[in-house]
């Protein structure tokens, strides 16, 4: 199964993707993690990306597509994957479709996790206190939210128009949200 998981910063995409990986044995591909690893490794691309991430803005479509293309060329995607954080705008959504069509691996399911913005900001603030992620300050988190509503929210309609979108309520515990997602996937044909 090939899943795209969508939602605002702090909606729980990474958390739910990790639970789905455990349950379904999929490969988790997080665009944010790909960028943070490149930054940690100190590559030119990673360092360039870090300053953009730290402002809460989007890394260029070209850089992102290069990273995703490379990741999707590895054999561990054969058993299915979950894409978390990509695509993040309509251009990326079109590029992903093209790439996955070439690989004969189209998206089966797009899951949108809906959350209240203030709850998401609160979750990010909690994580900031624990983990100190550099883009988790309140100012940057609010900019990430703004960019999300301007650029990423339209991607939800993109997948709705393709007939593969399901919206899931993201409040409650991580386990409660996961049970909702399980319910959705069990209702899909062929599951
Ligand atoms: P990315 O790493 O993708 O961050 P994000 O989308 O802002 O998402 P978060 O990781 O903050 O939230 P999440 O929805 O995954 O929630 P999580 O499960 O972590 O991207 C970072 C940056 O990289 C971007 O801003 C951009 O600069 C760049 N980038 C990435 N992809 C890009 C792309 N395609 N194009 C261009 N640039 C790109 O949960 C958040 C917290 O809440 C955690 O502490 C978690 O434990 C907690 N939590 C989760 N679920 C619950 C729950 N149900 N109840 C209580 N707490 C919960």
C-alpha cells in the first residue's frame, strides 16, 4: 500500500506514520527527516536547507524532488510506503504523480489529519521543551502554520479530486487517532 499522509505541522503525521509502519510493515519516508539528516551530515544541500527550515519556510521544489526521487529509487519501497511531509504544494503533488506513474506505484490513499491550529501549536511547544527542534519556537511554528494554509492545504483538494482522500479527526490520544485511521484503511477495497 502507498499512502500519503497530510496535515498541519503538529497534526500528528509523523506519529501516525510510525504506527502505520509498525502495523503494515511499510517504509516511512519523512521529507522533514530527510532534510534534517542532510543538515546533520553537514552537506551543502543540508546546510542550505537548515536556514530555510529554521525560518519555517519551504525548501525549493527542485531540491525536494531530488531527495524524494533518490529515496524512492531504493528497493525498500517495493513493499509499500508512507510519505510524510511530501507533497507540500500543488507543484510537488504533480511531480510526485509523474514520478510514481513512472515507477508504476501510484498513491492508493491520502490521509488528511484535521486538527485545531491552537492544539497543534501547543503540541509543538511541548515538543520544543522536550526536544528543542530548531523550528519549534512559537514564532516559527506559527509561520509554518501560515505556509501550510497558503500552500499545503490545496493539496488536500488535489487528492480529493483524484478520489483517494480520507479526512481523519486528529484530536484525542495518538492511539485514538490511529484507531480511526485503521478503520478507514479497513474500509478500502482490497484491504
Ligand atoms: P516536517 O518535519 O515535515 O514538519 P511538519 O510538517 O511541520 O510536521 P511536524 O513534525 O511538526 O508535525 P507532525 O504532523 O509530523 O506531528 P508529530 O507526529 O511530529 O517539516 C519540517 C520543515 O522541513 C518544513 O517546515 C520545511 O521547511 C521543510 N520541508 C519538509 N518537507 C518539505 C517539502 N515537501 N517541501 C519543502 N520543504 C519541506 O507530532 C507533533 C508533536 O505532537 C509530537 O511531540 C508528538 O509526540 C505529539 N503528538 C502527536 N499526536 C498526538 C496526539 N494525538 N496527542 C497528543 N500529542 C500528540
